[in-house]
């Protein structure tokens, strides 16, 4: 009844502004999922004993809705987020839900707030579904009450002034994930401990941190993003490498999309202009030893992060063992492999390229 004033798109800062409405769905062990409701964006009342506050019973998703030039509103591969959200819920003993039904509710929310999707190129509505344990009991146990809510936030391009490659600090004193841990799930508790690693990287003059795992310093993720390296092998074949989904890596939607686009290029299903004719697409471990060796031999082509928020983030150096490993970058920031992949991905997301990855929210 009292819509807020839409902010000018040029002033948007990631995640600071919220649209008029939110979706709320309560769950109790006794009654199951209750009727969903779309309400004004407002505070949540919680018992100070709520399990989310004490034991981090909280998980989330991140996805985006785009407004195409012809007015159509779509979301990008939201089925993947619904699946991952249920996987995260299972890991925290929070209740499972019907992903298609939640998607229908989110569609209603976005249709209602569609004027909040900025029209400018590179802009979108960031969608944040969240599930928390809400019962007020200090016993460590599966929650008997939960709240699933969805809020949305208009966002601009992550890099408003073009792609500026970021320097990374190789983090060896902290880990993000461990075998058997929760790194493969989108849990709130995975993010809070990452902030000190990020702060430490910033203090040393780096934009983000690179999570290095184990004594061999395996590359795992970049800040809150998945990671790709491109190396020429000794036979001159370009290899696109990302760490495998071994339980420590978040199964990113952008990660999966980059792999699928590259594999479609290789198999000839859809060739991408500008990509090298022959590429090897590998989900395999890669460590700092291999990065340094390939760099010394002039075979390191590029390194980039992928995620929903920033899509593709090129990297220009890695602070490691007191020195910097320099990573080549293209003239506009992105390298020869990430650029054509990014172009295709963004073309699909913004509706310039037809794809069944787009889920229509409103025509
Ligand atoms: C993403 O890369 O989309 C993220 O996961 C970032 C988010 C935690 C802000």
C-alpha cells in the first residue's frame, strides 16, 4: 500500500536496497509447511533463543531476474538453486520443500515487484531465498520450527567501470572447507568465518582471498566464488580447469554453466566465436605448484572467479609465499577463454540469446 521510491540505478550498491515485498513461509514439525504469503518487506520477530541465532541453522541462495529489452522477465536456471537449497536444508536437518512450488511463489513475488528490476544493461534483481531454524530452544537438535523467506534487491553490474582484474591473496592460515564438512552447501555458517581471511587479504593490499587447501596448496575457491584456471599443456592444447566437486567446492550455477558452454563448444553443439578451436575441459585438482610452473614456462593463460553476483571476475596476480605470481589478463581485463564464455552467458541471461536456461517469470 505504500511503495518506496525506486532508487536511481546509478546509485545501487550490491545488496543495500530492498524491493517492496517479501515472501514468507512458516514451517512447524507439527503442521508442516503453512500457506505462503507475500507481505511488505519488514522485520522478522524471533525468539532470542531461536536456533538460527545460536547454532547458525541458516542457509541461503542467490539468483537473479533480468528484464529483457522486450519487457519479458526471466530468471537464470532457478531449478538449480531450488535443488541446491534442498540439499543445503538436508545438511542442516532443516525441512525439505517442493522446489517447483517455491519457484511458483518466487515468480509471484517478482511479478509483483517487477518495477524493481532495473532496466539498464548489466542490471538485475538479486533474489535471496533464505531458510532458518526459528524455535526458541537451546538444545542442539533439528529445528522444530522454521521460516523460509525470500527478499529481493535491485543490483547494478558488479564492475560498473568495466572488468578490472583483481589481485588475490593466497590464504594458507585459514580454510573455507574440509573433507566431510559443509563447503559444498550454501550455509550461512560458511561465510562468516571467511570475513577475516578477506580482511587479512585487504590489509595486505589484495582485493580478495584465494582459498588454498592442504600442504599442497590446492586452489579451491576465490572469496565467495568458484575458480577457473586456463593453462596451455606441453602439447600446446588449452586446458580450462576447475576444481572437482569433491565435497569442498560449492556447486555453483555459473560454474556449471561455464563448463556446459565450454563443453558444447568442444562437442560442436554450439561453437563460441573467439574461443580457441580445441580446448580440454577438466574438473580436476590444481595446486600452486602447477600454477607457478606453468607461469614460469609461459603456459599460464588466465585465472578467473565465477559466481551469480559478479558472473566472471578476472584475476591479475596471486600473493603467495611473500611474492606475487603474475597472471596474464586481456586488454579489457578478461582473457581469451573467459571473454567468449562471459559474452555467451550474459547474452543468454539478458535475453539476447535464446536458451532453455531462461525461466520466464512474466511476459
Ligand atoms: C556469488 O558469487 O554469487 C555469491 O555467492 C556472493 C554472495 C555471497 C554475495
